[in-house]
C-alpha cells in the first residue's frame, strides 16, 4: 500500500496514493458513516484549479484527490520522488470500490448523466458484482440546483440507505457537487468523471497501450474533437509549462491563501 499524503501540484493538493490505499480510505469512511469527498483528476482537472483560485479552494477542501492521469502521476514523481508505479484511474477505482462495497454489503447510489446510461450502468455492474446493492440512481437535470432542490436531493440519497455515492457530472461540475454536498450527505462521495458512460458501454475507453503511455487524451480528442479540442490544445501545454516552473522553483502556489467561493454553484 502506498499512501504518502497530499502533495502540492500547481497549487492543487493531490494525494500520492495507490488503489489499495484509496479503497481503504473510502471503505473506512463508508463503514463509519462519515463525510469523505474524493475525485480523480487528470491534467484538465488539475488545471481547473491551477487557473482559478476559487475552484482551487474547492478542490483542496476535497478529502482525497487521486492522480487519474499519467501526466499527473509523472508530476508527483518528478517533484516529490513518490515513485508511484501507476496512476489511480477513476473508472478502475470506481470498480474496485463497487467490488469492496458488494463484498461488505454497503449500498451505493449513482447521480448524474441520463437515465438510459444509469440503467445500463446498474445492469452492467450488477452482472460484474452480483451482490452489489444499488440503493438508487438519479439522472442530472443539467442545470444549477436551487437550495431547496439541493436539500431534497440530499434527503433522497440519505433515505435510500446508500453508504457511498458516485457522481458523474463532468469536470469541474462534479467536484463542485462533491464539495457542496459532502457535509450534508456524510458518506463517501466520489466524483467519477466519464466512468458512468465507460462502464455503461456507451462511451469507448482508450486502448490500454494509450492509457499507459499517457495518450488517453489523444484518444478522447479524436473521439470528441468538437467538444474537447480547446481542453487539450490549450491546457496540456499550459500544464507542462507550469509544472516546469514549479520544478525549477520559479512558481509555487500556496493553497492556504485561497479564499472560499462567494456563492453556491451546485449543478445537478
């Protein structure tokens, strides 16, 4: 098990952990019934915090950020000599948590995307883990929620008997959701990105060789060029530039100086 704690990567506090440590943390919180927010960040996710101090505050209030992308893992290894042997890929981590939840008899809840994807996701996961208890699955409204809607959503999730919630709303909306819902839910809340459509088999994943070589971004760009080209054309070079500055000591952001967001932005 590797658990080296949080490391400052461009001002975002990323946890230098492996799968075993991440699952252990989540299951401990689920058994104890306490808040534990988490997300898996690739370069795009890290850059949403690096370029926006308010969102960086949200990210750094999340209990665990795992290094989802190979370049994020490389950054931790370069800056802190963590010697992480692999990234902690969000969709894989979701499967490992579902497997552990199924073994322990802890119900899970899925929030986000659309009903068709959720139905297929639940079906596929139940086939993979027959003892998995799906306490509920609710699609996104694809808009900002009112305070009353937020409260009602929290009550629905808690009353379902769920012990772990997975949120698939896309970055950075799902991280905002985890940040703003964590205290009211008092259970592990995992912002899982594209894991819902991946495991529902409605969106193709990159071949393993592209994932291992850090080229998953290229596969996704080729799959959805109109939606993703700005993300990768601008943010990938910016990440490398800022990482280089931090590496040589010319830039280091102190996350303790960030101010909290001025207003709620809960999207659901």
